[in-house]
């Protein structure tokens, strides 16, 4: 696929990995700076996506490692969907509604990231299967050719010592 791709979060960890790969595939990338996008304003969001062949919504509110310990930075397991993940949950719920239409919805669920810009430079065995940042960028670029649906993306083998990694 070529054409204009709108990338929210283009300056983040995943965006920095995906944008050059999209350009190498012949895409024109529109990655507005955080200050230049008003995605919570419905009219501004409609304007931003108008004419785009695809949208990679990578913007998130995941706290930086230095703030991860602050009260309220993360919701407890089993709690309500944290605000920083609501757009992902909304996207997953919307994908089935697109079946049979001219629009294709693809949602990627990456494993925990490791590598440049991520919280850790190497796989964390406590987190199970993880995903290198560069592999995540490649998966995002390739996602433009995937069939609609929700796809889990992780390195094929869990880190040594992780649950399911074997003895």
C-alpha cells in the first residue's frame, strides 16, 4: 500500500520505528507534532484523516518510566480500562462493525517492548513474550497489508525464564 499515512504519535517509541519503514515502502507520512493535532476534537480528527489511505494511531498516554511509580499512573490489574488505553479498547470494539464495508480496520496488540526508547533495552523475563522496538516498527508498516481484525504481535519465543519459556 502506498499513499498518505497519518501517524499519531510519530515522535514516540513506536512512531520513530515505524515512520522510516513506511517511507521506504513508498508511503507519504503525515506525522503531526503533539501540539499540532487536536484528536479529541471530532471536527479536527475528521479533517486530519480526510484523504489518508491509512491511519496508524500510535499516540498514547503511557507514563514515562520516571513517573510510573506515581499514584494513579497505572490502574491495578483487573480494574477499569485506564484512560491511556481507552482508544485501543474502542478501536478493537469498532473493528467488527467494519466487516462488509469499504473500510478495513486493523488493530495490533504488541507485546511489551524492549530496545531503544523502550522502558528496557533487553527482554524482561517477568513479562513473557516481548517485542523489539524495531520489530514492532516493521509490524506496523506491514500491518497496512493485513486483513481486517485484531492481531497479536510478539517475538516468537518468550524470554528465557519467562512463563511458558520452558526450563
